[in-house]
């Protein structure tokens, strides 16, 4: 579990390391507020992929509508995350998920909740896709799952090369085609 008190102390130290006074008027409560924000931003750190699958396993047995011709697609799920290499924000990220039901369909809002929770960790964009794929497959038992993520990374745009670019990653299992996302 995330240690809020240690976060507060760390933010106090960061303010000192930046050469400012954590006791001045504008900064008095900043370590506490920043710690609260981090509890929210990194909530996913508290759970394994299996625990996330259990939390959001709201699936339905629907073999009357599921066969190998049906595909469920949820597109343009907004997320953000933080790069584990620089603790930098990964932003303007969208997730597209497609899967072929295997007699189970997942509640549509749960797909967005899974993407959101997985992103709330120190992450790599590639791992976010793999984690979402694992959880979707675990819940639905589908052999055909595709996760496409597009996003910007402030470790590229705000430092170093300082160029705006988009990174696209695709994680998939089975024979599902990228064409289903069009």
C-alpha cells in the first residue's frame, strides 16, 4: 500500500531541495495536498492485475449473442499514466480495446475502469497494453483480444529532445485484426 506519510515527507524534502521554504504561506499544506494527489494518481499501485480483474469482473453469460463472428470494440478511452523511467506524465492517451466474446461479455464501463486502474501505476505504455489485455482475457476467457494505445510522453516533449510526438503500441493475442478498430 502507498505510504501517505512518507509521501508527505518526500514532498517536503523536494521543496527544500528546490531551494524553497516548505513553511512559507503558499507551501504550508503542499506536502499534504501533493501526497493526497499521489494517492489518487497511483491508486493502481495497490492492486495486482489479478485483483483488478476480480474488482471489475462484471461479465455476462450471453452465448445467445456470442459467436466467432461478433467483436466487442470500445474506443477512445482517455487515460494518463506516469513513466517509470522519469516519473513523467504520459498524457493525451487513448485506449482502444477489441475482443471476440467467448460466451462472456464484459460490462462496457468495466473496460474503461480496467484501463484507468492499470494506468494509475508507474508504467511503460507497452506494459499498460499488456496488463489490460491480460485482465480482459482473464475475465472474458477470450482467445482474441487487442489493445491499442496512443499517447504523448512528457519525458520526450518537456525535456531531452523536446519534441511533440505520439507513441502507438499494440498488444494482442489470437487472430483479431486491427481492422476492427476502424
